[in-house]
C-alpha cells in the first residue's frame, strides 16, 4: 500500500539546489492584487461612441489618380508638343518627380 501524506507535505519533493529557493512573501490562494481592475459601474459614463470613419484608403486612391492625371498631362506636353530627345528627357524628369511626390504623400497618410 501507498503511505498517506500529511496535508502540510509538498506533493513534489524539491531537490537540493545550490541557488536556494524562493523566499519571497507568498499570498494566500484567494488573495490577488486588484489595484488595476476597474469597478463595473464606473468609467466612461456608460457612453459608447462609434469609431470615426477611416479615410486613409480614399486619400491614397485620390493621390494615385492625381499622379496618373499629372503623368498623362506631362506625357502629352513633353512627348507631343516638345518632342524629340528633349521631350523624352523632360518626360523622364517629370515622371520621376511625380513618383517621388506621390509616393511620399501616400506613405505619410496615417
């Protein structure tokens, strides 16, 4: 038969350790620190607000459309009206500028 243990005995026997064991103040099983808990009846006055609408994606789409319209306008001016090598160089410079401005504006929308 298995010998019965006393209520004060530990279920697990602790091995001797060179570091020692925890000697801090231990709380009883029913106690806990409830300083962070908020009572149910108090708080924000019981009002629930709907979240504000998020317009980030709409602003990003608008910036994209503006960049495409500007790109088409510069393509017409640079390639059709100016033409030649100077027109292509101007179009490349304008395209790069539009890309930098639009990507900066789109990435800063938070």
